[in-house]
C-alpha cells in the first residue's frame, strides 16, 4: 500500500436480532457506530481483538500499524458495557499467587507487529506471527513463527511460547488465521504468506490442557493438522478469514488472496488431530459473497458471518467492501444483511463477538488511504 493519512479510529457494533438456532429467520444485521467515552487507541489496521473468560464484557486490542506505517505494540481493553477504553501498561512486578514470590514482569515482550493472528482460551491469548514492516517482507522472526502468551489474570503478563527441543516449528508468516478448539484444547493455525512472498497452505496445532495453571510454562510441540491422505484441500492463500464451529468441531476458512486473484471459496477442516482429518469444500445452496481478502469473519452456534474486505480490485485499497453476509450451517444458504451508513468500510480489521446477538468491529484500512 502507498503511504497513508491518519484519521480517527472507527469502532462499530453489529446488532443482530439473533437467538441460538432460530438465526435462519432472524432480522438482518444492523451496524451501529459507537462513540467511545474518553481517550482510546490510535487508528490502525492489521491488529487483533481477543475476549477473555474473566471479563466477558471486555475486548482486548493488541498491536497493528497506522497510516504512517508505524507499527505498534500497545495493549488496550474496551468495556462493551460502558463504552470506555483503558490502556494496559505492562511494566513492574507481580506476586505469584501460588508461591507468593515476587518477580519482574514483562522483561521480555513481543516485537511490535501487524497482520499477526491470535486466539484465546480462558484468560490466555496466544499471539503468533506477523510482520514488522509495511510490505510484509520482514517477518517478526525469520527462523519460524514467533508466538507469545498474553495472560490477563491475576495480572497482565507476556510469556514466550515454549517449544519442546527438537520439535518442528511452523515457518514464519503473516496474514494467516488462528482459532481455538475448546473441546480438544487445540490452538489451530492455517495458511498465510511466508518468506519471499510465498503463499502457504499448511495447517498446524498445539494441544494445551484447558484451565491448567501451568499453561504458559509448559513446553509444546507443533503438530501438522493437514490430513495425511489428501483428497482435496484449500489452495495456498493469505488474507483469508476463519471461524470455529464448536458444534461441528470444524475450522472454517473463507476467501483470501490465492496468488492470481481473490478467492470466494468456503472450506472446513474436521477430525484435526486424528487419522480421520479431512478438508471439505462447502458448496452453498445459494449465491455467495464475492471474492475478497483481508475481511472479517465470526461464528455463532448456527451461522457464519463475513463482512468487508478488499474486493476484486486486488490487494490495493481501491475496492473496499461494506457488505455483510451470513451462512446457515443447516441449510447451506448465504444471505446478505442490510447495509447502513454505519457499516464498516474497511479491510485488515477484526470483528469479535460477545455472544449470539452482538459483535464488535474496530479499525481497519479504509477506501481513502486511511486507517
């Protein structure tokens, strides 16, 4: 992208009249622009939003890049109940609740980054990958994907992901996806763009003990989740989106940039971590969203949602989309939601749901070369 001009950050809330399995007959999404109280984070894109168990009404914003191509490493929380932002400062000391020992916290911390990915389990987020420059040429770490735990309880702490000696490490990458499978305790990673601008199609996971007090101090091994017998699989891509269906225990991915243009295909991976792992292309019983990349995606128990992104104009910012679509898991039908003046007109942004009826979007790269 060309050098950009800064503008005020944009925070929007998607209000859908949704209720568990009755979503197929729900009213269309209605986007509402929010004016948060007090000071908040600077405008940005290529960031992540997380949600932790101990404070379900808050969202966690980490890192990203602004219109002047400056890369951040800041951390904020947004309170969805009162509409206020709070910056989290990560220096000082903390007392271990088990040993009562005092230690300096965050003497190590992640390198500033953007176009990284993250997923959360309980009060722990796993942040991986990304790039440190404006054009994706310099990965955060050249020797393999760089991952850090972010824990919110009892205090905010970063810890590097500890990888077992001799374990394979996924290649460094940006513009990829991550999801958490709570039933198995798997943090899943798929695709992205690696060294020398190579598009990736690989899938990896680590297995964690959900709820363990030693989650961040345990050593892990990255394990490929790509099926051993491949009948079909998604082509290599980056800038795609993902969501996880807890009901099906399936990783869904949609769209992205495939090397010769944007994609409009929907795939799901099931059986991850077993010999029965399989990728399946999901063929809709209706029209579907147009091809796009760097869009946002999220799921409820019965539906997937896709919004925004860069359209057929390519990887530039000339074709930013504003439409919102939902896909019904049971009928395989895509439906487009109504568009309003407040609908996000952005790519490189994140949407985080706070239940079955509400989701929040923040920031992104707009159509006028602004973040």
